[in-house]
């Protein structure tokens, strides 16, 4: 960055204006207390006004009544205004009042100010280890020479074999307290940075969608070209670097094996003796629970953007149809005005009418169809042993019962597949019950149908006969 780029940031960036503002101590302290420390998002207006009133009361009790004399609502409106843009103000679904959230630039400033406080212990070894691991993964993952890759894999295998030999001999190396604390501090810092990245990811998605909507609003071509351009840009949003990396993160956290491994590691980390008593260790087992609401909100943003794009396209089609009707009415009006005094000379040219001629020999010859012999003899069936009660023995699948069974299984686990639920609550109503589970999964934001994997379900009919079905894998996640 040169002088002009830095000057442009100083004049236009919301984060820079926040640092230079007179109300910066009040705003940053309030943002930390309301948003970043409890990791909350989408707070209602009245809730924020009440929280800011409490902060103002404590500040005025120490500095006097003249400190920050304006009401809390005015400060909130100023911080969310376009001149400041420290807060994002918008209306969410099923909410009657506006809700607020931090912008990405504001959260960057908050994290930077938190880092200025200083730390008693600075992680250096874990940072170097992380840099070395990332560099190694980058180089090895980009290597195209098979011989080099094989040599590196064999070297790693020799190191693992040597470590296995030391452990078998009883030489177990345990991480010391300074080293363990070093890694814990680095882990906590990166987890907070990941939470801060979610707001920036959401903002990038909104910026991509804004570009598409601007193109729709200024489109001058045909409707077909507009549709083609919209669908291409929709794929650009999902296929962009931001979209692919976020989808990869979502798939990683939604993978049952990865989530199980993550939960196991967090649980084991909470029992490390060298870290006992540290405040960072208390929040470590619930680290993943802070990510899921942020991930779900970002996914919901992408869904809302798609819906808004569809509505915008519908409005465009409505305006185009309205313009066509206006042109037709204008043509009719001009025709009526010229009815009594038609113009002289050639007004318009049209191709002469002509008759399409079809020669007889161009038609195919008649091909008689073959006759089918039908045996029309009627035989009277013996229905003496037919049980007509089967026609009335219909049933309906109780979806509330299925939902209750899913919730009961999720009380003991963060997630469960459909096979896990069927193991706990065997299928009673056959394939219709399986379809009911799929309908619940399709309507729930806390469930995913993985078309790339399959699972086998089995149940027993009332007559004792076994039935099996191979279906797509369904994963239910406990709501955060």
C-alpha cells in the first residue's frame, strides 16, 4: 500500500473513523459487551437500547451526567447510519423491529483493540509450528513429481514407526505446561478469528449479490439473455473463491466423522492436567457451539439472497409485460386517430400472403395396423376368499411422533443419522415412515440429505417378513 491508498482508507474506511471518533471508547466497550464477548448476533433494537442505557448509566455515574448526554437510541441510530456504518441495521424474518449486527470492519477494529491490552504469555512456539505445518502442507499438496511425494511419505512413515517404537518401550513424551499453554493460546486466538471471519464472509456474499441485482436493474437486453445472465451470476456466487471455501467449511463441520473427531479432541483437551485452572480451558469444550449459529446465519443469508434475486426477476418481468401492454394501447390509439384520415402512400411493407403447397407424393403411404386377437370370454372369479377389510385398513404416518423420536435421540448426541434413529425406534409403518423422515429432513434447517452417501434401513412386517431399503444418508443435528 502506498500513500494514496492509506489516505483513501483514512478518509473512507468505517473502521478508521471508529478509531478517530469521540465516542470510540463508549462504542467499542458496548460492542464488546453486547456482541463479541457473548458471541451474539442479530440483536433487536429495544434489547440493544436497554443494554446501552445500562452502559451509559455506569459511565455517567463515574464521569458525571454531562458525559455522553444524548439518549441511547440516538447513539444507536448514529452508529448504524450510512455516515458511520459501524452497525448493520436491517429487518429479519418474523421480527417486527429492526435488528442490528456488527459490520466486518467494526469487528476487525474490536479484535485489534483487544489485542492492544497486552498478554502475560505470548505464544511463539505454536505460531512457528503452525507456520511450518501450513508451509509443509502447501508444498506437499502442490508437488506433482510422484517420486518426491513417495520419498516424503516414506520419511513420514519412518518417523511414525520410530514414535511407535518409543511408545512401545514406555518412552511417552508429554507436552509440558509452557508448551501446552502456548498451543492453547494459539488455538483460542484462531477460534476467535474464525468467528470474526464469518461476518466478513457474509458481507462478501451480499456484495456479490448486489452486483447481480445492479445488472438486473440496468439490463437493456431481452428476457432470455437476462435469465441466462442471472443464472450464470448465481453460479458465480456459489462457485466463487468465497463460496467454495465457505461450502468446504460447512461440509467439514457437517461431516459426521469430522464432527465426532472434533468433539472427541475438545473433550480430551478439557482434561489436560497441565492446563487445569486456566480460564481459556473452560470455554474450550463449547467452542464448536459458537460456530454453528454463525454458520447457519451465513447460510441463511445466501438463501435470502437467492429469494431476493427471484423477486427482483419477477418485478422485471412484470414491468416488461406492463411496457408491452402500454405499447399495444399506444398502437391502438394511433390506429383509431387515423381511421377517418388514413395516410397516403406506403406506410408499411409486409410480405405477400402465400399458400403452403403439400404435394400428394410427399405424404407417406397408408400402412394398415396389424390385427390383435382379443379373447373376450368373461370368466366369473371366485371371490369367496377375498378379504375386503384390506381396502379399509389404511393408515397415516404421525409426523409429530417421528419428530419426537428424532429429538429424543438428539438429547444424547449432537447429531444422528436416520439409521441411528431407526435403531433406537424401529420402523413400524414400513416405507411410508421412511418417507416421513425424509420430509422432516427436507423441511428442517438442522438436517441434511447427503446424496453422495447411502445407508441401509431394515424393518419387519407384521407377518414376520424382513424388508430393506437403501436410501440417501440423512443427518439430523441438534439445534443450537
